[in-house]
């Protein structure tokens, strides 16, 4: 079974930084796209950043210039470097991977999420 585990969340003051990590494990053939989503209380889940296997990235307008997504294809991991954090960044952050399992079956896998809280 494929598993995604997020880490690195916590409480930080406005203007501070955090680094989130997501590790994919299990019987994985390859991972195409990996993304970070977030969901704040009372809000719909939104895409924060995504990265393809080839390294192409996209970001939500609200985080451009502040967040950076990176991946290590050999380790099946991604990081989200978050700088100049704002209170509106407070949310549960989820890792998502679009992948092929070892048996070559398509699977969209989600982690359990990690809480990021930014105080003003």
C-alpha cells in the first residue's frame, strides 16, 4: 500500500518560515505530479503548489514569491519551503501524489495532513 507522510508543520509568527516535507513509500513504480494542498476552517481545499516529474512548477497566486516546491525523484519526496508566512496561510496542508504503483496501476494518494498555524 502506498503511503504519504507529511511533516514540518507547527506554530510560527507572521513573517517566519517553515519547511514542510512529504515522503512517499510503498510499492511505487513512478510518481508523475506531486502537489501541496491546504484547507482552512470553513474554506474549500485549494492547490498551493505542484511539481511534475520533469520539474515544472505552478503556484497559487497567493503564495507566489513566498513558497517554493522541490522534489527528489530518487527518494520520492517533496518539500515546500514557506517564507514570509502570513496569518492567512494558516491551514492543514496535505500532500498529494499522482503515481503508478509497482503493478502499473494509477493511484492518487493523499497524506493525513500537517497543521500550519501563523500567529499575527
